[in-house]
């Protein structure tokens, strides 16, 4: 079990540090709502990854390849919608007032970002999924060790990212607004990339 636990820790840290729509959304929420309201959002993978793992291990191996491309297109549109929300916050930025977005709503939106992004599906199908299956077949404790190490490390690492982003945001209102704008541009970039990649793959 120790080997799988250590593997889970390593892969969980790598997944948390990998730039993507979820991490960018996390940064934008920190800048908009502050770190206290954003911390619950780091739990979003615990909400979304369960269905993702089940789909990857039990379903996606039997569905047509275009299904992933369709999911990628839908996810790209959703990320663009989130980017528009960040743009509105940047446009109407008020250094003296932060938005009061309910924590539960933020968690659900972040979970949707994960569900509609191809990254977690690819990660679980190509990297951690096979390891999980191998360990589970040896003994369920190995599979549980991998999952515990993975998600415990991911959540702790994401908390660190939120606090780091919040520290950067305290440098001043101009820096905070600039970082918010950068996160919006990054989100839009991820959305356009997902849409473009999905269209190109569908046309092949």
C-alpha cells in the first residue's frame, strides 16, 4: 500500500500544479472573492472526479471517440462563459468591495469546469486510471492508498495555490485588477483552445 500511497501523493501534486481551466478559475475566484470564500472551491475535484473516474474506467473505453471531442467543445464554451464573468469583474473592479458569491455556487461551478474539461478524463484514462486498476486488483487497500494520497495532496496543494494568489493580490488594487485581467485572458485562452482542438479533431 505504501508504494501506491506515494504514487498518489506524487500524481496528486502534479495534477494540482498543472496549469488548466480549473486552476485559472481558482485564481480568479481568489482575486474576486478573497481566499476565505475561495478555499471551499479546492474541494470541487472531490465532487466532480467520482463520476469522471467511473466514466473513464467503465464507459469511455466503449463509446465513440467523437464523444470526447463533443465534451471538449461544450467545456470550451463553458470556460469562455466563465472568462466573460471574470472580464465583467475586471471591468467593474472596485478595490473597496469584493463580490459576495456564495461558496456553494463557486464549488458547483468549479466542479462543472472539471467535468467539462478533457484534462481529468485524459489524466485518469492514461495515467492514474491504469495504476488504480492494477492496485485494486492486487488488493483494495492499494487502490484506496492511491486515491487517499492523490486527493489529500491535491487539496493541500490547491490550498497553497489559493494562499499564494491571495498574497500576490495584497500587493495593491492595481496589481489585484491586473492579475484578475490576466486570469480572465488565460481562461478565455483555455476555452478557445478546447473549442479549436475539438473542432480540428472532429474534422479529421
